[in-house]
C-alpha cells in the first residue's frame, strides 16, 4: 500500500538521510493523490473528449493509420518512437516519456487523446486509472493547469544528447 511505501521511505531516510530520489518519490506521490482527487471531483468528465474544460475547439481528428503508427513507435519522430517501442516491449515508460508522447499525439498530431489513454491502459504494467486519465487530460489541454507543449526534438537534445534512448529502441 502507499502507506507502507511511505513508512519504508521514512525508515530509509532515518538510516541514510533524505536524498533527491526520496524527495522525488514524495513529489510523485502528491501527483498521484492530486489525480485521485481530481478524478473523484470530476467523475466521468475525465473520459470525455473535451475533458473537464470542454476545450476541444474542433481540433481533434481520428486518423486510424496515424494512431496505429504512433502506438507501434513508427511515426518518424525518433524520440517518440523510442518511448513507444520501450512501452510496447517492457510495459513501462518514464514520466518525461509519457509527457512527450502524449503531447506529440494530442498537440502535434491533433489526434483524439483518448486513443493514447486507451493504449497506456492496455500496455502499462503499473497502470492507474486516475493518474493515466488525469495526465492525458493535462497533456491534451482539457484538464488541470496550463497546456505543456513538449517539443520532441528539443527534448531529445536536452535530455538525451548522446541519443542513447533512441539508439536503444529505434
């Protein structure tokens, strides 16, 4: 349970002191709780195309071929493809990868973000409904906070300059 994890981290910190990893753990647990309460507050609206903001502006399209290529990691955008292939092969994807591939599908390709949420629901071994749909709402600009556009090319040069992730998966 999350309470047991929290207690275990406290014990670890008493033995070794707090560090960047334990601080990040607490940060991520706060996001987990935020999305839990967000989904509880808005209910089924988090599953609507327009989200809780009713903000679709007619921009959503559904191109089955484009969505299939995104799912398979065959978009032609190397970092997006690497993250999607990693997800398909392992069932895991780091948080920045989530944000990059979600931004790419919803904001660059203007595809119905729910196809991304459905795919993550099917593929993630650590899937959590509230975190998944809350994050997809945020990525598509139909949920909490401001829209964060993640430029995949910039992200690649900033966070993986040697291209290790791309070389590993593409």
